[in-house]
C-alpha cells in the first residue's frame, strides 16, 4: 500500500558524440568568419592605404587634415609636417592627421 509500483525506466541518453559538438560550434565559427570578411579585413585594407598615402606625402601637396583644415605641405619631417594654411600662416601637424590628399590646383 505504501510502496509504489516499479516502472521500467528508459536507458539514459548516450553521451554527445564528437560530431554533435562540432555541429553546435559551427554557427559561432561562421559568425567569426563573416565578421572577419565584413569588418576586420576592410578596416585593415583602409589602414594600409592611409599609411601608404601618408608615406607618399611630398612638398607642395594639397591636403585635408583630420580637423577639416585645407592646406599645402611646406616641409616634411619624419613624424611631423608643416602645412601652410594661408600665405605666412603655417601649422605643424602629425603625419597621421592628414586624411586626404587633394588634386593639384584645388586650393586657390
């Protein structure tokens, strides 16, 4: 009366196989691959292009700085450049502050 009937139990589930664990990791791996090709690789390419542009600066180039200032490169150093904003007005900037090199004759 106080003892309940014993029911047959099913066999315990088998341990997850190696294939199941690899399939469960597949979406995470695919996310990282997609993020690499969508975000990381284009950013690295953009940095490489900027580095090449900064190294190719020459005296007389017309440039736009990170602050939006337009000027003409008057002298170059290893890490710094002098940019002439108007006749007699020069500022020194880090080379990395140059964002864009404009075509010759843009500034008048």
